[in-house]
C-alpha cells in the first residue's frame, strides 16, 4: 500500500507515530525497515516527538516493604504523566535490563537515552534506551589508588551527533586534597573509548548531589554546584559557584553566584535540574548549616548575569518542624532538610521530605504559593534515587555494534 503514497507523504505519516508503533512498522517490509532505521529519520522523529508528544516524569524509588529482605528490595522506575498537579496518572513502569540491583541509579536522561551507574566512584556505567530495548556497557574508566569521589554527567553533542559521558574525580586523601583541579575523562559513544580531557576545570570540589536529582541543563550545557577553599584547611572557608561543562567543545566554565551565596562557609549549594526541555533558568538550592536550618531557592533570570539572581522561596527546619512562613504552613516530624529533586514542567519544585523515616514527595508551587503533599511514598518508601524527565525515542534502533538487545 505504501507504493501508492509519495515518499514525502509516507514519511510525514510515520513521523507522527509513537516509537513503539514504528518498531512494529519495521516488520512491514524491507523498505520500511530501511526508512525507519535511517539516522536522518530517527533524528527527524526525535525533533517531532520533542515538540508534539508528551514527556513523562520518571520517579525512581525503592519500597523496602515489598521484599522479605529490605536490603534486597528492588528498585522501581515509575513514569508519571505530568499533566496533573498531584501526578495521579501513572503511565507505566519503565523496563530496564535485568540484573540491575538497588546499587544502580539513573544519573542522566537525554533524548530517551538513560545513563545508569553505581557507587560513589562511578566505575560501572551503562547507557540504555528502554524503548528500543538496547543498551551498551561502557569500558571501565580510570580507577585511582587514592581515595576519591566521582560525579558523572551525560549529554548529547549535537554538533557531532554523539552521546557523551563526562566523569569528574576529586582526590580526597593524598597531598592533592582539594588543592588541585579534578581529574576529567570523557567517553564518546561514537568512538567507544574514554579519553583524558585536555580542558580541566578550576581547582574545586563538587557539592554533593548524590543520586537524587538530574543535573541542571541550560542550552545543552550541564551545571553542578561547586566550591573551593579560600584559606587553609583549618579555616573552613569556602567560595561557592556553579561549574558548567559544554558537551560540544568539551570546555568548563564558571557561573558566579550572588555574594550572599558565594561566601557561605559549610553550607550546601546545589543546582536543581529538570523540565522536559532541560530547564530555562538556572536554579540553585541552598541549605544552611546549623540550627535552625534555612533552605532557600534561587533563580537566575538571565543566564550569566549575576545581578539577575533572585531568591524566590525560603523555609526553615526548626527541630523537627518544617516551617514555611510565606504560606503559614508547618510540617511536623521532618527529620532532615528536604532534598530538591527536580523542577517540573509547570515550574513547581519536587521535594523529598523525610518524615520520621518515611520518604514522602511534595510539590512546591512558588507562583501559586502552594505546598502540596503528593501522597506518593510514605511507609516503606525510605529513599528515592532520581526524578527527571523521560521521553520515548528511536535512538539506538539503527545501532548494532556494541549494543546488546534485551
């Protein structure tokens, strides 16, 4: 029947189908298979899908009451349609290759492709597209003799049509401790190799993000909260800033914070990522040390302009009470400062609250001045690993070398 359609009309029709429907269409004929697996078609379908098809909020969590042995409780990947304030509509459960245990966590999502790693040193890394059910295990990156911590960023180099992983390692227990630039390696999916980066970041250490939240992406550039010492080790003086990495030219940069954030001592300043499009404004989350503990959300309205930073929300943790003065709300039984997981498409901030050992999700509507208990989590849901946006794609459908089907 396709012989009766002009090629451009057939392509226009196929571009409107979902990735899973298109995978079935590859079985129709050799010509359809050749068309759908063509890199140009995959790229065009990705662009069409990003502007016309919905994305899903991926929530990765563990329910320790779901298994007789809590230490072996499986990790779940729930996809939620973000068209309801309470995230009531659950679309599906994401299917990843078997064998991933609770030590593995999603560290990044780009164009429907997911980067997964485990451990504080990120030595085991997997890139996977659950929609086409293909994945590749990356070769081991460099391991160091000294104690170190590692952070991983995952993104797409549009100029070279290549997916890349950047791994930043900070030495912790030798004479270089926080006194030298971190070691950096970049993995290219196109070449299949790690290589040392010729462009090094400034002397700094990355603020702890853990596996809770996506990194902040603005115009294809990834961001981390970072800090460097301003005096001797015993002075405990720190200067905070935002470290950026461009996947196209593989260069690092710095985004300055307002002085009230940059000069804090042992406070935590991290970047909040999210949004299906990667986010439009750079947003940071500051948690102060001491008691009471103050938590603030800052937004940079004009990228790169220090004067455009604006504190948009504040709340305090006093004892075991989380107080939101601007809303007149108090949440009792909160045992730790909330973790800012991600920014939703609506602009609301997804927060993880530890209420007497129970992991509960809240949505903070800054503009509407609402603090919403999403009723997700609670008893048994002791920890969440990642929250970010996922969209199905055909990426990897035409890849055979190094890819494993599951």
